[in-house]
């Protein structure tokens, strides 16, 4: 997969060299290039922002550097999927991460200040798929952290990035059997730590009982932390309903 990221703070992306993603990059599984938006400015101060039309607080990112950046990185007719982080976008979910992981090329445009002049997205939409995406109901200072979140969520789904593919299928929100359930508690050695034993069933070797226990725990955790998800669950049996009472 190819990933391009445009930002006025390219140094924000140093973490992309670390851990799983860094290893995946070095192994050629994902090809990430970070671009400095200011390369596409032409004045002495390398200006990327200006005051908003109609008044109001803050500054807005100018369309010209963004237009040139997108044309240079993805010259027509080539078409990456453009992802523009914004709190007013569609929510970023595991399902969207799965969708992005199937794309050959993603291009991320990091806004700062009050965001990017809206004509940039309108113009880009005429020649490439564009998603405006929010990573949560809160406001960050810029799109860089949102892009780090999305790139990490997407790249761990790419073939060969994780050693054990089961870690992906067992995740909270993973499509499949545990869909829309949060992952329950997890344990490793030692079997007793500070007088706290690991739940006995996990040491039993009884795979059916372990699967049932994990589902019960997932149901309880989902009910406690995300009752909205429980309300949408279909196919609950009598046992599930008892667990949830
Ligand atoms: N005025 C904007 C609004 O209220 O929607 C907020 C702009 S925010 C201060 C600056 C930039 O941070 C945005 O353009 C976007 O790139 C990024 N950003 C902030 N919160 C975000 C979120 N929850 N999800 C994705 N991107 C976010």
C-alpha cells in the first residue's frame, strides 16, 4: 500500500518509524511519504493560512498550496483515495479501517487552524474519491494525530504486518463473530499476581467453556461501556440475555 501525508508539521510523523509500522515500512509492506505543505507556497513567509471570509475567530488554510500539493502528489488522472480529517466528518470506525486497508493508495491532508478552505475538498471530489473523517467527538489542534490514528489502524490490517492474523479477528469491533462487542479482560503469566488469580476457566483447556466465558465477559463489558452497541445487537439467545441482566 502507498500512503502520502501532507502536513505543515512533517516532524509529527516520526512515530511512523517505530514498532509494527516502522517494521512494516522497512519490509516494504507499506510505503509512506510525508510532505511539507509549505513546499507549495511561493512567498517569503511560506504562508499557508489567511483570515476567514465572513469574519470569525482563527485562520483558514489557503486553497492554493493545497491545490498544488494534491496536483503534484496525485497528478490527474491518477486517483488515490483522499482522506481529510475533520471533527465534522463521518466517524472513523474499524469497518472504515478495513475498507482503507483494501485500497492501493491513500492520501491524507492534515488541516490546522480552523481547517482547510472548503473549495479544496470540492475540487478534489471532481477527480478522486474523498472522505472527510472524524476520529471522535472532540477537537484536536490539527489533523496529524488523527492521521497517525488512522494509519496505525489501517496498516495493522495489511497482510504480513501482524505476526498472528487472529489478533485482528478477535479485536473489539472486528467484523465477524464478536462484531460490535468490545473485547473482554485478558491475562498472561503468572497465574497468580498480588493474590489475584487468573480466572480458572482460562486454565481449563476447555475451549468451548473458554469461548463462552469470553463472550459473556465481552457482553458485560460492552453493556458497561457502550450500551449503545448492546442496543443494536441482534441474535442474542436466552443465555446472553441472562448475562446482560
Ligand atoms: N473549526 C473546526 C471545527 O470546529 O470543525 C476545527 C478545526 S481543528 C482546531 C483543526 C484541524 O484539526 C482540523 O482541520 C482537522 O484536521 C483536525 N481535527 C481536529 N479534531 C479532529 C477530529 N476529532 N477528527 C479528525 N480531525 C480532527
